[in-house]
């Protein structure tokens, strides 16, 4: 069965970086993209970015550009999300999700399987 | 930037039909998806590409999209359907966008 398993909770100080991993199994890794979504406490869902597991092409939400990097390791079917220069506004649960989108200009296909979420707390 | 608007709450009695709306400019020209999220859990895709149900989603969940409004309908609403529901669409300039979510209360 399809599974996305994320790394554990993180606590970071302001200005630090965090790198969250998402290991996929149960499907052909390079046949689907991966998106990252976060949810601040008591708030809604915010899409952060997408990566093609086929060629590494990426798309990012405008207000995170310059601070976020998405990568994948096809040998281990693992995706990574790195977020730099953290502030308290980055405190959230971070999710990876399998994205039915496989091309950069063909979004809106839906996120059909999700990881369990990784809580990230930014506090001094 | 592209925005999707959802009402904050919907209330229905068990067995009734729950209707969720999601509005955005020319939304009918884009694909809409819907997600269910229960407290402390990851979201679940319930509708994608306007009308398609993923495997395992009951037939009482259905979707439509036309004009500026996408709609998710749950027929025969059950207490277990109580959750937050988010719509989502893709815009070529803004990329993927979520609505603010609608909380379903089953009275």
C-alpha cells in the first residue's frame, strides 16, 4: 500500500534551518510528483511547493521563494524539504503529499496520499 | 494572486445533504479538488479533477465545478463526516491554492 513516512518533530531557534524528510513506498516513485503543505496551529492548509521526482523540476509558493528548497533521492525514494531563516511564523505541521501532477504546467491534479505530518516549532 | 473563498461553517442534521461551496475567478476553467481533515489527522482527498472520487471514498461524496463555483456535496451525512473541508485548485501564476476551509458540524 502507498505510504509516505515523515521524519520526527523538530524544535528550532529563530534564524535556524530545518530539513524534513518524507520516505515513499508502495508505488513507482518517479511516476508521481510530491508537494509540501503546511498548517499553522488552528489555521488552514498552505501549499509550499512541488517537485518532479522524474527530473527534479520545482515550483514554489511566491512568499517562500529564496528560503525553501525541495529535493529528492530516487535511490531511497525520499523527498526533502529544507526551510531556512526560520521565524515563529514558520511554526506549523509540515506535510508531504503525493501529487498526481507530473508536469510543471499541469497542476491541480490533487494530492492523493499524505504523510503523517512533522511538527516544527520555532522558538527562542 | 489567486484566491479561493469558502464559508467558515456548515451545519446539517444526520441523514441530510451537506453542501460546500468554493468560489474563485473562473474556477470552472480549472480543476478543483476537495480534502477532508479531522482534528489531529492528515488531510484525505475526497474529490479530484472536479468530479472524480479516489478509491475508497463513498459514493455519497460528489463534486461539481462551473462558472466561479466548485461544490462538494455529501448525501446522507453521517456523524463521522464531521471535519474541516478544504477546496484546492491550480492557477498558472499562483500555483496550487487552498481555500480557507469549511467546518462541518453534524447536529
